[in-house]
């Protein structure tokens, strides 16, 4: 943890602010996360086709951007 803080401080002093911020963000990320290895599909039909071919389940992620005070549901 201390090494990461020292690295971040050195990067902040050595680079322009945008590069330093990006380096700090990259240092905080886990190096290998399983969900980043998934070839996500943006088309449901492509995902269903691949699921059927590989005999794997489908995870459907749906996000609806609606106001918090929307009383329709």
C-alpha cells in the first residue's frame, strides 16, 4: 500500500496532471479481473447465438435511465 502511494506521488510530480491521474487510476485497478476477459455482446441475438453454440448461460444486463421520482413503476 505504501509503495503505491509513493509511486503515485512520484508520478504526480513527474507528469502533467492528466497523465498522472490516469497512472493513479491504472495503479488502483486489479490487474486481471474475470469479467474483463468476457467478450461482451451488444446485440442480444449475437449473445444468444454464441450461448447456444457454446452451451453456456446468458447474462442479460439491462439499464434503463429513468428519473428517481418517476412513479410509473
